[in-house]
C-alpha cells in the first residue's frame, strides 16, 4: 500500500501521468534519456509490475541506440536494462496474456532486443 501511495505522489509531483510518454514522443537524446529515467523509476516504484513502464524502457533504449549508434558509453548498461525489461515483459505476458506473447515477441525483435 505504501508503494502505491509513493507512486501516486510521484505522479502528482511530476504534474502529469503521461510526462514520460510526451518526452518519448518529442524525441531527441536528452528527452529520451529523461523518459527512460522516468520509466525506470516507475518500474522501481511498482516493483517491476508495470508493463507500460517496462515497454517504455525498451522503446527508449532502442531509440537512444539508434540516435547514438554506438557512441554512448552507456551502451552496455542500456542493453542490459533493455534485455531485463524485455524478459520481465515476456514473463508477465506468459502469465496474463499467453495468446498475445507471440505479438510481444515479434515487437521486441523489431526493436532489436
């Protein structure tokens, strides 16, 4: 319960529940890195149970990778975070929506995870 309250307060402080989505949509390296941080903190606050945040991490790290094309020193860390998020998503989909697991897998493959 305390985690939910902390997460709700975090959302109120940020001013919008969709702030990280807006940053991702705007694009640009700085916005994508900030969005990834917001998604990561959401995953942290929810204990890894927020599929939207896990997928957001995958999208952001893929977009950052395309923008930097190996120039970033965070490549190893980002790819590790991305693969952990992808594994957590697949595990979640196996439990909650096994019929959609193939769609998720093909989507993640298209992100080059």
